[in-house]
């Protein structure tokens, strides 16, 4: 086995370890071979939070160091406007970004000739939300336990649970995972073990964007 080296000229930067393992296993489910040493593969780096990911100094260094750079981060919920935050940062580096993300994932020219910058804003480049709203679409269709997890989370909120209303999907997902044969496994493991699906329209668009970015 030969996983992508940190010295790879390709890099995929994400907010944290859950995002990293989720996307690595999603791409594996779609046939991407992370261990193929003959393939120029991106090193996947979790940078420790969205503010670090959208830091101008870090982005400048990454853009200068890599032929292909991709960023995956959560849109989050109002009052946050992560796309505007990134656009402002890129324009300070003389990279022009559109006013809104492209629905199928954004691709831009990098700082140097023949370099590329890819951007995916979770969950689908259009809605506010986070990676949990992306993963929600991977729950098998018609899963009655998922319907129960959603209803139970709503009831818990009604009973005074301190869970924030904005975290309803996140809470329901973790409740649903808590009731599996191996309770409480992370999202990446749930993908690897096929508890979660892999072929929602949003997931397929993400995989297509990934290949366009790193082809």
C-alpha cells in the first residue's frame, strides 16, 4: 500500500478529520484507488477548522506549493457567509472568484500557469448547511429507523434538550448511527462498511468535481 504522500503536488484541504475520512471513503466507494502509486493522488489534509482553511496566508502558501489544490468546507448557516469570506481572501491573492459557487463545484485557475484551484461548499454549493446535510442524503432510502431518529430528535428538542435547532440533522444522524450493530461509528466508517450509501446526486456531483479537479 502506498497512500498519497504529503509531498504530492496535489492537495485536498478539509476542515477536520471527520471530513477527511468521510470523503476518502466516499471516493473509495466510487472506485478511487488511494493506494495506486502510479496515480498522481492528492494528499488529504485536515487543517483544524474553517477559519484556518480560509486563512489568506495558508491559502497563499498552498496555492504556490501545489499544481492542484482543492478546498472543501461547510457553507454553515447565517450569519456566516463562507463563500464571501473565501472570495474576499482569493481576491486579495489576485484570483477572481464568481459571486456564488458553481452548482457542480467550482474550478478556478491558480496563481501559477497550469495550476488549478477547486472549491466545494458543503452540502451542495447552493444551500446553507454542513457536511451532515450532505451525509443525510446517503442514508438508505426508505430507512424507517432514520425517520424515527428524526422524529426522536425533534421530540428531544421539545423536551428541552440543549441541542441547537440548527444541529437537528447532526443530532439525528448520530442517533441513527447509535442504533446500528456497531453503535456510534464515525461517518467514514459508516461509508466504508456500507451502512451509508454512496450514490446520491450530491455525492455523484462531488465525485465528478473531484475528478475534474485532479485529472
